[in-house]
């Protein structure tokens, strides 16, 4: 009976880990896409179309960016409390710090640039370059999170494989 209880706890820990890992990798992909596609394409929008384009871009942010990011933060926070024994708390705290830095960078640098572009009514190359530069810092943070999560995943798999024989 107690073996089933331990299996359920282990399964819950693995499920939380897989969810947090998936959210980490997905958010990293979003940052790569933003870096190489979304922000560079802002410079291609004509002045007459820019305000309506940018409003539509911002209208789509909640589902495409805010929900996945919130899911990332919540799943990583949950991982701090429910995690496989192989995943040390220090690594989870590092993930939380890296992922929180993304929001800080966004609010401190990217949001004011977006607001200025919206207010001025056109996309200028300098503003786009600054968005790309600040997103590169977010990209580094999200990529570091992915590398850490991959390291944890490989360690977990190797340990579980070695102990299953």
C-alpha cells in the first residue's frame, strides 16, 4: 500500500518537472522567434500601417506571450515545492531568478520602447535595434534556463535509468 503512495508522489514530481521543462523550452522558443522574426519585421511595417499593426500585435500578446510566461513562472515555482529528489532546490531557484529577470527586463526596457513606438506612430530603426538588443538579454536568460533544465533532465534520466536496472 505504501509503495503505491510513493509511486504516486514520484509520478506527481515527474509530472511537475516535465511541465516546467516544457514551459521552459517553449518560452525559450518564443524568445528566439521574437529575436529573429517578430522584432526585425517591425521595421518592415510602413508608417501608415504601423499604429494599427502595433495595436494588433499588442492585442495578441496576452495569449501568445503572457499566458505561456505565467505558466512558466507558476510551474517553476511549483517545482520548488514538488520536485524529483534528483533536482536540487538551488537549481530551481536559479531557474526562478533567470525567468524573473525576463519580466524585469521586459518592464524596464521593452515596454517603454513599445510605448514610444506606439505613441510616435511609426517604427524607427533605432527603436527596433534597442528592442532586439534588450530581447537578446532576455534570450540569454531564457536560453540559460533551457540549458539548466536540459542538464537537470539528463541527470534525472540517467539517474532513473541507472537505478531501474
